[in-house]
C-alpha cells in the first residue's frame, strides 16, 4: 500500500485527528505566565498563539506521515525490505514541501518583524521612567517628578517609556505580565514602551544570569488608577 492515492486521505485524516487532540490538550495547559496586563501583552500572546497553531498543524502532519510509513512500508514476515517508495510522485511531495517551508519561513519572519516594530515604532509616551539594574536589585527614577522609587509604579492606560540601563553587568528587565523583556546593558540605554491595561501588582524579574544572587533579583510593578498615581509615587519615594 505504498500508493499516494491512499496515503493522502489517510495521512490527512490522521493529521486532523492528531491536531484536534493537541488543540484540546493545549486548552488545559496555560502556556503564558498569568494575567495579560498590558496592550503589548495582547500583541505578543496573539503572535505566540498563531505560531503554536501553525506548529501543531505541521507537527501533526509529520507525525501522521511517520506513522503511515511505519505501518505501510514495513517489511513483512520473511522479507528483507518493506515496500519501495515510488519516486515520481515523491518529487511532487518535495516541491510542495519546499515551497510551503519557504513561504512559512519568510511569512513568519515578516509577521514577526511587523509585530516587533508595532511594539516599538511609536516613541510617544505619557510618562518616562528610568530603570537602573545593579547586582542584585532594581531602581526606578521618574525624571518629571524627580522621584526615586523602589517599585515601578505605572498609571493604568497610560503609555510609559521605560529607559533601561545597568550599573555593572548585563541584566535583563522582564515583566512576565507585560510579556516584555529588554536587556539592561552597562553604558547603554535601551527602551521599552508599555501601556498597562489591568490594575494590580506584578513581578519584575531579571532574565539574564548576572551573578550569585541573580535568582532573587526581583522587583515589583504596581499598576494603579491615574488619579492615585502621583500620591502613590510620593508614598514610595525615598
Ligand atoms: Cu540581573
């Protein structure tokens, strides 16, 4: 049964069943870390979801094709070899597979770049915060208010420009709830933009191995109502 006329419907059916099972299984697994607390997080999550969707489809087709070959190309009892693959329709398979891979690779690169620029192209912001990373803590400075704070306080719905630098080694400023991560480099300022959409308290994590206490280099983000912002900032100031 090494005949492609039979293989195509069988592989398609098996792929569809496998993909359906995997999509159902993924409903139960939370792949993303907790709340989606910023406008940017929604962009990142939808890109992640789309890539997972394509990955599940390709994985299912590959596994179904492998299963088909294992079953139908197997050597029978007393045989040295299994059924031979007929090379003429095989060329067609190669052409389709290569073309699809090229379209997918370049398509995903274009999609990723477009979404990445979408997160960073607009340099307008409602407020500025400067973040300084050091072994092993985070420090936040608000230039307009001339205030230093131990926690990152952000007003809900306002677009913040976060300028990040490091005093010593390379760190990485990561807020899982915002799905944003940016290296903190000594002698250079890097920038992130974030518009928080859910009030609450979230973690700031260092995502770059930066020495002995890297794993405890944590901070807090507080997303508060815009009316509470100034008061909260004064309360936190030191
Ligand atoms: Cu660090």
